[in-house]
């Protein structure tokens, strides 16, 4: 509800990190890195739906889900070059620093 609120995502997968099981995580990261706030919100709303996850798991390309107003070229370039190391680093941070179990979710807040 505030223009001063910031949101970030850390991935804590429960399974081995592979290219075929990280499409949504890589899509979220690429969106955060390349899109403005309104495009970010609309695409993430679409990307986090269960039917989208099923479609991506069945082999649909993520480009099919891009929303109007997105910088398609910037997104696709970042998505296609985003390595798995960043997700593995997130996973390590979640488990080693935050002491989360694999796949466990948490909210981390730092505010006044």
C-alpha cells in the first residue's frame, strides 16, 4: 500500500535445480530485472497461476505468456541467458543462512 514498499524473491527449491524445472523461477527473476512495476505485476500474476505452471511443465515456451506493455526483447534476452547458478545461490542462502528446509517458504521483513 506504500510507494516505499519493496518486494524481492528468493528461490528455495525442494528438488535438484535443472533448467526444465526452473522456468517459473527464471521467469520471475528475469521479470524483476527487466520490467517496470506495472508490467512486473501483471506478468507475475499470470506466471503464478497453476494452469500456467502446468503449461510450462508440458513444454509451452514462456514467451506465450508475456503481457502487453512488457519489454519483450529485454525479458527474453535475460530469461535465455540467466544461468542456474543464481537459483542455486538463493537455495544455499535460504538453507544455510535462513535455516529453511528445502522447499520451505518464509517471509523476511526488514522495516521500520
